[in-house]
C-alpha cells in the first residue's frame, strides 16, 4: 500500500523527518509504509486517511483495556481537576491506593512499590534495589531480552540493533535464553533445560566471582518474539541464583496484569515467588507508568534518598487505578485465558495450512507466529513477516513484529476482546496469509 505523495500521512512524515530523530522515520515505521494515527476508541484505530483498523497489538501490549477506555478517561479527567502534580515530596492518596492494590494482587510477599515513568526505569530501580540489598553488583540476564533504553538497560538488552552507543557495563552478563523452538534437534526438552542450567552455572563459575546481585528475566520474552520459558525453567534457575547470593527479578512489563490469562502476573504460571517484579505498559492503559514492587527485606535495604519527579504522579496513578479496577471488575485474566485459547486454536489451524509458519507459541492474549523459510532448517524469514504485517494492514488489521531475527508476528488483542473480534481478526489474518502464500 503506497502512500500517495499528496496524502496527509506523507505531509506528516515530511514534517516529522525535519524535527524528530531521523532514525524514527527510517526504522520504526509500521510495516513497509508509515501509518499516522488520527484517533482511536476501544478496539478501533483510525488513520489520518480515514481508514479504520481492528487493533491486535494495542500500541505494543500497552493499551490493555481498549483505546480511550471510558472509565480510564473519566478517572483521568476527575484527577486533572483535583491535583495534577505533587512529586514524591508529598503524600497523595491515589498513589497509596494504587500501591495497596498492587501489594494485594501481586504474588507472594511482594509489597513495597516504587513508581516511575517507564519500563526502563522500573528495571533500573530493580537492579539498583538488588545491588543495595545483596551488596553484589553482577546481574545475569537472558539473550534476546529487551529491558529498555537507558545505558544499563541497553546492556541488559541482548539484541544487537537495540544496543546503541557502545554499551560497556561489565557487571551485566547474558546466558542462553530458553528458546525451545530453536534448541538443537538432538536434545529433548529435558536435556535442553539441563543444558540451560549448565550454561547458567558455567557463567557464574567463569564470568563472576561467584556472588551476584540478581537474575532478571521476562517470563515470556516480548520483543524477543514471545519466547515462552519452559514450565520448570524458573524453578530450576531460582536455587542456582540463591546459592550465588542473588535474588530473582521478573520483568512483567509485557506479561503483567492478566495478559497471559488465568493470573494477574505472568510468573504465576511458573510457580515461583520472585523478590522483585517490574511493570509498565499495560498497567496504565497507555499512561507513562513504571512500577517496581519488592519484598520487604529488599525494600528496607534501600537506605539512601531516591526520587522520581513524575513517578507516582496523581494523574498517571488515577489512570493506573482505573485500569486495574477495570481488569478486576471484569476478571479480564479469565477473558484473556478464554479468548487466548480461541485465538490459539485458529492460529494452529493456520499453521497446518502454511509451511512458512514454523511455530505458534504464547500464552493467553500474547500469541505469535514464527515465520521461516520452509527448507527444513527453520531459517528465519523476516521478509515474510513484513509481508504479513503489510497484508494484514491492507485488510485493516494491526499486528506486531518482533524477534531477534525480525521474523516473529506478535498478536496481542486488548484484554477485553470479544469472541466476535477474535473471529473477525483471525478471518483477516487468514486473508493476509492467503495473500502472501
Ligand atoms: C519486557 C520489557 N521491559 C522493559 C521495557 C522498557 O519499557 P519502556 O519502553 O517503557 O522504557 C520494555 C519495552 O518494550 C519491555 O518490553
């Protein structure tokens, strides 16, 4: 779908190119052609040319309960009329209410929150807390992780294109990620799990002094292409980390608050209790909120002053509270499980018909196709993934792309998606697949 040179999109792109970082216009366009959004409501997005799209990506898993959700809009407006900014200098009740809710619904002993403005800052806060608590500095993360765009979080991020500026923090080290689809063919699932744990132990024995601050991972690697850790993975990792004096930090920026179905938090599927969880994106339906929640002994270890001018801002807290209240009122973790199964069944049926869909994976409303060249070698096919994104757009459906090789299609409808919308979206994906086959 070429953008006409006279279109409003082209006019905006020309203006953007003059004032926003050139890389934003070169690299981060949606599919092959730019898409300029005019407005959005619930599951629908309209571009500036008047096209209406069904949104199955929610602004990168961030608009969790629909665009401009009425209850969130109302809560935002009410708070804006009441108190717009206070800073961490003062006490404000809405921030306490959100923290009380998070302490109530987070698993295990997680209790103390620190609010910031992004996932990057939530993850930064987590590693700062782990270092303060343990007195150690080394952090272990996973290859194919994405943790954000500060210098430390780019070091945590194990995707070459996202590591800008020559990141050099030697205390951050990555081990092999639990990417079961790409495990060596000669290994069983059990052997692969043993191999991952051996790799972790060898990393600790060879690249650290044996004492670490933390292990940090996403339960399902989001930007990494919805790579789902095997069922026993975190149970096997946790004792190894504990023996090295470290704690577990789980990054729930994409998996949090019902997204994976059945539970509030993704890690609950793996049955471990981490010392720290981090959140952003879907926690506030699009408001800039990061949250780091910790168990008491870790929180107590932070003795020095730390503040965030906008963290816990009453307006974004009102948005967070309204989002969590909406998810709770409608038990959306149940809907995510039910609609996720419906979506998954359709995607598996599609995989049977197209040999370039190498893998279907995910949990709840976080499902992916991995596109490969059908050569028997699982060769990643990024071009085919881009074609599918373009074809879906032509059929007025928005989906996402990801994965280290750029060959994973990420599908993540809003948590309040209906069966009708799942069916309609899947019909559009089928049409797009037929177009590119
Ligand atoms: C798992 C994960 N952690 C952290 C981040 C960073 O969040 P932000 O872009 O809000 O800084 C992201 C962003 O995509 C993410 O997916």
